[in-house]
């Protein structure tokens, strides 16, 4: 079952990365003349694809087979992302509010990934609800930095007027931060939440069957 899924995913991912690269080089995302900012296209286009796949039979089968800790462990990639953003800030390429020295607290999601995954699903000393809260908090922190970066762009919506603005994210290769890494982060959270709900439903069904 894995091979067809991975093959299709690889093809779609390659096409998406190519499209993002071409559009960013042509300045599509750097056009701030209209609202909402065109960067929203890069952020949200993968979302319906993910949701449609998870509603499919193959998507549900995949969720059954993935070990739940790995959907959380993989969120540790956000540590490297935050370090990269911090370096860009210190080189004067992004505004300070986008780093952990400003209004970006997304580093916490990366730092907590291994403890939550390990103690919830390997050692099982933490209740499963801890993973639920982790995913909800992770989505909230992701939404926070997306909002901060959007409000730092040179549009009528701009709230943070310090320099530089966040328009670097609309250029190549930095477009892959909002166009690839942000969707990866929310996809992992969505998969983990769906898996949590699925396992909870199965546990309730087993409990109900045992009671009868």
C-alpha cells in the first residue's frame, strides 16, 4: 500500500515545488497590489489535497499503520526552521518579530516533539490527551507566526512597520518556507489529530463491546 501513496506524493510534491519556484522567480507572490496577499495561495493550496486524501480509503488505511509517535517526532524539524529564521533576522533579511526573539514561539513545538511523542505513545506515561493538546497548541503557534509574517508585509494590512518587511518569503528559494514547510507542519498536526480521534473511537467501541 505504501508504494503507490509515496509515488503519488512524490509526483505531486515535485510538481508543487516546481510551480512555487517558477511563480516566485516570476514575481507572482511579490505583487502586493491586491488583497489577500498572494502568499496565501502558497500556504493554503495543499490543505484541500491533504483533507481529500485523508477522507479516502487509502488515507484511512495509512493512518491505521503509521505509528502515532512519528507524526509528532517529525515536528522537530521546526527547530531548524526557527534557527534559520533567526539567522535571517540577524542578517537583516527578516523583521525581528518573526524570530523567537520577537513574536514567534514556534520553537516550542519543535522542542516538545520528542518528549510528547515518546511519553504519550512509547512509554505511555502521559495521557493521550497530552498529544491532543500538543497538536492544538502547535496549530495555534503556527497560525500565530503566519499572522505575524502576513502583518509584516507591505500591504494595507501591515501592522508591523519596522524594517525590513517580510517580503523575502515571496522570493526564491525562501518561498519554500511558507509554501512547503508550513504546509508540512499543519499536515502533520492534522494527521495526528485525525489519528487520535480514530484511535479514541476504536477504544470506545471496544469498551462498549466489552460492556455487552
